């Protein structure tokens, strides 16, 4: 059993393990509780928040059987990303392999709750995405559109076949339900 009490980290300090973090110079608050065995790791709590409040992640998860057929579960209890948080992520990943499309950059505030699990090469997930309001004219760069508020529930299953470098993975099942309003 291990716990990391509320601590402040600067992501660039761990760039030796994850080079993409080398430009992240703003501090984050981190708290976690975990336990494990030789074949399983359980993350009972992972809480990350930015000093400005523009990024919040609160979740848990586990992984087991990593030496045979990995089984993993991720539970996102609360994930919030404001427009400023999105800008921060995009700015700091600039120049790396991750490029965030401008349409995503203009989304505004996003809240995600969800669950994902995988066994071997099969992934299934269920989640809820909420927005305070998406200005479609800003995203699409077209003044013919206006503001949309969304509350979308998504559920799906994905099975990866063949090589990892496939450009398209078949979606076995995808269900979207939601409310969209002005």
C-alpha cells in the first residue's frame, strides 16, 4: 500500500521519463493511493488539479495480468478541462507528435465522466460528456452557426485486429444518446 499525499509537482521535472512533458512548467497538485501484487496494480485514487483550476482529473483504475493478457480498468469520476486548460495543454505539447486540431481548441469548457476497460485487444467504454456551451460558429469558423449546449452519453466497444499500426480500427458497437439545445 502506498499513498502520495497532496503534493505539488511540475511536469517538466519528470521529462526524463516522459519527454513530451518537458515544456509543462506550471505546477500541478497530485494525490494518489495505490496497492498491488506481483501481477496487479490498483490505483484507488488519482487526483490531479492545475493551480489555476483549469484542469481537474479525479479517477481510479487497475491493471493486472500484464505478463499474459492484460486486463485494465479506468474510472473517471470527474474530469474538467476549461478553454484555458485546453490552451495550456496545446501550448505545452507544441512541437511534439501531439497536435490538437484548432476545432478542438475552440470547444470551451468540457466535463467528462466515464469508464473504460480492456482485455487483450478489446476495449469497451461508457461515459458522459457535458459542455457549458459550444460556439459552433467559432469552431467551424462560420458565422451561420450559433451556440449549442451538449450532454452526450456514449457507449462503445472496439476490437483491434492485426498490426498495431492499422490506420482504422473496427468499432464493433457504438451508441450515442444525448440532449443538444441552444
